[in-house]
């Protein structure tokens, strides 16, 4: 069985910068309150005249292709992770295919929220290893700002989430690239972090007129304490699982790129693993939580800043809605 390797990475974020100061003008909050709880200083929100999930993904893809000296025609499969598709259906994979001017190639959509990118990477890894495809595009992209309740009522989640897209290109390699991926879920906690509507399990007549016009019915519901409590445990478990599966230790990690859920979670994991600041990459302070896009955006920025070098051991880890959690260990 052959190996798969990330040959290029790219990202795109909207131009519209939303600062903590701006949020303090539309809800009862302030910069210190937000930074203390999340570590976030600003985030990017979409411009309806410019941004869609699919076209942000296309821009991230073109950056990756340019870095790899490839073209759109080289792509023979797409795995697209998002929980905020442009349409209820079809999925964003086919919309990205159209944006890239491609025809006929397969496009698969993954809906695993904050763990979505690693799930998508794992799927693509299997396709490469079995020889089914040669060049696979893996994308994480989200527009969450349009689903937020941007009032004092919704501030616990409105201050957290941002929009953006990240992409990687996978190809076969003679040398180990993606060493292993590890995927988990526990649906008992599905309602601790979720958006209930629009859901198909409730008849239309059960939705009252005020629910249709009041966007708060489509809001993110999050039990922050439960999420934090489970996240710090599962992050550690899944990172250790990846290291043990490859007979490696935390001392071997050159760079940990965690899902950007909350800076406090990342700092807790860093402390537990005894990693230096140079061994953990965080950009949540600039972009907020971009869900499935957060890891590829961070990976792309870390690479551009020279923090990822050939033969480095890179660990990706995520936890989110579902609950789902996942890790990937990569030899760059």
C-alpha cells in the first residue's frame, strides 16, 4: 500500500474584519470580556456581495495549486468538509467543482463540524493509499456569521465564530506522509453544541410564522462548560493515540496545530504536553473559530511563516459538535 502526502496548502478569509470593539457596539460585551474567555481579538465575516462557501474554497484551492505548480485539471477527486453549505442541498463539493471549471470528477461532502477537516483528510488518505485516486483536493470552509444571533442574547457564541476556507492537495508518495488518522464520536452529547433548524424531522406546520422570520430559531446552541470539559480530555486522548500508534512520544512533535476552538483549550493542551510556544500554532486571535476551516487555515499560515519544514512531525487535533474528535500525525 502506498503512502499519501500533502503537497500543498492554501487558505482564504473574507476581507471584512470584525473587531471586539465593533461587537461591543451591537451587544453587551467588551474587548476584555471576549479576550479573557476566548483569546479572540477579531474575526472575519463574509461580505454577501463577494463571498460564498464555494468561492472562498476555490480561492484557497487556487493558492494551494499555485504553490504546488499544479492546475485545476490535475484534481481527480474532492472531499469537502463544511457544516454551512451554500444550499441545504446539493452539497458544496459539486459547487466547488463548478467554481474550478471541472467536470465529472467525484465530490464528497463531510459534515463533522470542527473535526470535519481531519475526517476529510482521513477519507482522502484512504483513497490515495488504495490507488483509487492520484490527486485529491481536501477542503474545509465555513460561513457561520449569517447563522449567528448578533445580539446580547447570542453573545456567548456570536463572539466566537468566523468565516474562511482552507485547502490541501494530497498525492501519492514513496515516503510516509500522513502516518495515521484517528476518528471518534459520541452522539450522546449531540445537543450540547448544535443548530436545531432547519431540520427535516419536524413537519412544516410545526414551525410557527414567528420562527420563520426570527433568525434566532436557527441559532447555535452551546453548553460551553460541557464542551470545554470534554474537549480537554478528548484532545489529549486522541493526540496520545496518534503518538502511540506510531511509536512516537510528545517530545517528537515539531508542531501541534489544534482546531482553533478557544485559546484557553489550546493553552491547556500545550501545558499538558509540555510544548513550547514555538511547538504550537494558534491564530484564533485573528480569525475566531472557523470550524472545519480552522486547521487548514492555521496549517497554511504556519507553512507560509516557515514554521513547518521538511521531515517535521506535525500533529493535527480537533474536537467539536457531535461530539466528534480526531487527530492526524503527519511527516512533512
